């Protein structure tokens, strides 16, 4: 499982300790993009739709597509534009105009949308992301876990082997779901917590040491799942 650590992370001297790691750079905050191109093992380019949504701003699709033009090479890949809280039709409309190769792209399935839409995505594209939404907004909640179990059962039923990424999901790495990758801004946001300062490099080492299983098996403990 690849772990993508969210940026920006300041001060730069702390960022320097993380050379060679995998990073997530959002279109909403691009200040570390050049440094990551020079120093990251690989980069996940996020469309910034989540940030725009939480701040009540409109997502700039045209600007995002243009921004990616000189960045989608090698091991780097990008999140296809999506609509937070939108319908399947909204997602399909937002996906139109995406002109980058599929192997450099990641299409988002929002967890409150139908499982059939997830199956269509994994049967069509090589890389798909889970986006926590609706009543599944909180990653790791009981509702989220039940939905993740159902989603993985559905993926297995398609007999495909897609790369599945978990948005905002490093907290569930090492659990029962076989995500190929996940991202989080945990380190950038929390290493400077007053009175609980931590070394970001040590935090990254701990996170990166946790790996997901190769296959999914639903776990049952009495009534329902954990």
C-alpha cells in the first residue's frame, strides 16, 4: 500500500526530512508542488474539490486541467474532477473533457452513491478512489465500515483487480480492506499541535509501516461488522 502524505507542510526544514516519500498535492494549495516534483517518490495530484466544497467555493475544472498539463508523467497520477454531494449524472458530466491517459487517472466513487456505479467504474477504469460522503462522511465510523465491506464485496464480484485508493484514508491502512493506496493530511496538520509536538519524519515512518492485506475478507463479530 502506498501512503500519500498531504501538503503543504511547513516549515520547509521539516519537509526536507521527508525526501523520497509519496506526497499528495492539492490544486487548492499548490505551494509545495515544485518541491515535490524534485523530491517525491511519486505524487498524487488532487483536484481540490473537497477543499472547495468545505469552503463553499466553486471548483475550477478548466484551471485544474491546465495546471496538470506539465505534471502528469512517470509515477504521478491525478484525481479526475468530481462533484461532492452530486448524483451519478453529476459525476459523469464532470468527468467529460478529461483528456489524460487512464493509467495516470483516478476516478472517484462517492460512498453514498449506488454500488452499481462503483462496479461500472472498476469495470471501466484501472484506478478508482473511494470518497467518503453523505452518511459515510466519517472514515472509520460503523456506517463507513459496513459500506466499505459492501463495496469490496461488489468489487470482488466483478472479477477485476483495480487499483483502489482511499481518499482521506490513511487511518484505515492496516485494516481489512485491501486498498492499494491512501492519502491524508494528518502529518502536515498535526505534527505542530501545541504541547504535543512530534517529528513529522517519525510520524510518517509509523504510518508507512502499516500495510493493507492483499485480499478482502468480511469480518463478522456477532451482530454486524466492526
